[in-house]
């Protein structure tokens, strides 16, 4: 059996590891979580932040593929280190990962490649940022330049609020170094659509589109989160969506990367807003989305492992669209998630009564019981007809003190 190592500990990594195991591989995950380890995924017990240890483990265990889930190790160069010792890796280099680790880099790339996106300006100087905000008459979005765990984007409704937020970001450094530089964008309006693919920087294996639910509460109320649930395919996809992304976003981006002598091998996520003027790119991520992946891994109808190997080994020779059905994912989060100090350690009840698949994000198994161990705790996922309804019925059976989840997903 092929041995695959998945790096990461969230629901996305649980879903990827589950899929690869189901397709016949032996799968390890580090750091992983207790929920994954109760699902047949193996725990190598190594310090995943120590890249030397990760490399050593891949050699000892004859790991034939490493799939890097989250952005942090990618931006810190884990893919580069593994490739330097000859491992097959899904995940781009640190240089290419700047598409996610620096919003100003990503915007410059979009502009220089002619990719449709919101107007913007980047500032490291607070006074200049304030003057800019005072000079524009459209609504704006403020983004921390660096990685902020999906929480570094704010949408102020007034100029006063914008000035206050810029002070928090730039002077009080809400996100440490990450918010010393900010990108200020024109605010766009329209539904959002997530497009993800596997690519070698030339050919594209398109995954099904999906709709994330970024706000904490029903009817898109409350703060932005990492994502409170997803459905696939996106109800906003039309016949030309994927072709549009390939022609207007991916081809120009790949040409731009080539000009900069940057290679790319891994997942690429394109966050789009479908505006009245046409689709515009909100962001690039150099990884799969969480929780979109949880739904996608259930929805796929062809062998995913094979495509990962072909990409990692540089064997792609044509574009391909993965065939898939419908699926949904409902994220259940801890008390105060995205709003304040997260409460950990709450006893989770009701697990085992569900018919849906549970992908775990932050749980701990103690004395034969499940406890919460972070913000997004788990996701309830189902595929096929009425998948949203079935996820919500099962979510109702699971409970802990302060649990929160959205119930307003479009029925697919
Ligand atoms: P990002 O990390 O850049 O995708 O931003 C996170 C979320 O903020 C997006 O999914 C949108 O909901 C929102 N957002 C980002 N940029 C804009 C924009 N220019 N106009 C309106 N909303 C935005
Ligand atoms: N769900 C959006 C993301 O993973 O960035």
C-alpha cells in the first residue's frame, strides 16, 4: 500500500486523509487531531513544525507523497525542503505561496497580469493610509497584508470606522507584523464562489466549485470567520464559470509566474465575487479551502489519489475537470468563536447517532469522551440529494455548551 503523509490538523486535512485512505493508501497525519486518529488515520507523533523531523519521518517510513494542507508550512518553505530531498509533494514553494502570504503581492500580480479584481492601494504608512481613505468616495475593505488566519479582512461601513480599524491594524498591530502593511480595496458586491484546482502551473485539474459561508451567523450576519459551511457545486456556477477562470485568471497568472521564474505544483484556490460587471478575484490561496474541502471530498466521483500523484510527479499533460455530485458541510463552532476568547474543553454529546460523515477540526478524546479543543470544532457532511437537510438533521443531534452553527444553507 502507498504511504501518504498529510500535514495539518483541521477538518480539511481530515477530509483529505479520509479520502486517500478510502482509496486504498496508508495515511499518516501530523499534527492531526484525535478525531482523525479515531478514523483509521495514523499519528506519527513527530513535531510537525520541525521540518528536519518531518523529512526524517518520510525517509524512515518510505512516504511516497506528502500533501501539505495549511498555508503556514507552505509559506515557511516545507514544500521546498521536501522537494530538495526528492519527495513528491502537493503544495507550492514558499516563493509561490506569497500569492497567499502577502495580499499586496497577490494584488500586484493580479494587476500586472490583467486579472479582473477590485481597485486597491497598499500602505505601510498610517498617515498615507488615512489620507487615502479620506480621499475616496466608495466603500472600502481593509486587509492585513500578511497571514491572519482568515480574520484579517474587515468591511467598515463608515469612514470613522475605517480610521479606527486602520489604527488597530497598523499602530496597535492587531495581527502582529501581518497588519503593519494593509491593502485597502474598493468594496465589491455580489455572491461569492470558490474555485479550486490542482495544477503544475500549466495544466489544470478543476475541482467542483463551491459556496462557502464566511459570516458567523445566518443571513450573512456577524463577523467573518474561516468559513461556517459549504455546498458544492456552487448554485452560482454557470456553463462558462470554469472556462472563464481558466482563461481570465489561471492562464494570465501562470504566464506571470513563469515571467517571475516561479514554478507551481499543488492546489490553487481562487476566491471570486460575481459582480454586476462580471466576476472579480477576491483572493488566491495556495491550498484547498476549509470547509469547502470537507464537502468536496465526499462529492468526488473519481480517483483523487491518482490525480495527486500525477500532479506531484509532473505527469499532467492536459486539462481535466473532476466529475462530482452534490455535497454539503455544516461547521459546528465553539462558544465565542470569531467573537472573543474561545471556550475549549466543553463536553460534546450525541456523536455516534448521526448518519452523515463527521470531519473533525479541533477535538480532544479524554476518558472515552469527546471535548471541544478550538474554534471550529467539527463539520457534519453529507453527499447526494437533500444533503443540506440531512447535515442539519444530524447537527441537531450533536451538542455542547455554547455550540453555534448556521442553518440557512441553500437546499441543493
Ligand atoms: P479575502 O481573504 O481577501 O478573500 O477576504 C475574505 C472575505 O472578505 C471574502 O470572502 C469576502 O467576503 C470579503 N471581501 C474581501 N474583499 C472584498 C471586497 N473587495 N469587496 C467585498 N468583500 C470583500
Ligand atoms: N474557506 C475559505 C478558506 O479556506 O480560505
